[in-house]
C-alpha cells in the first residue's frame, strides 16, 4: 500500500510538471503572437 501511494505521488508530480511546461509554452506562444500582431499593426501604419 505504501508503495502504491509513492507511485501515485510520483506520477502526479510528473503530470504537474508536464502541465506547467505546456502552460509556459502556451504563454510563450501567446507572447510571440502578440509581438507579431504589434509588428503587423506598426507595419500597416508605416505603409
């Protein structure tokens, strides 16, 4: 029983790490998307 709990915690920790990583990657994608949008807006004003 003790081992099972330990395994469950291990898996939960790994899942959490993966979720956090995906969240960070998503935020980075959003930021780069925002930057591109700002650049596109500036380009269209300059033309």
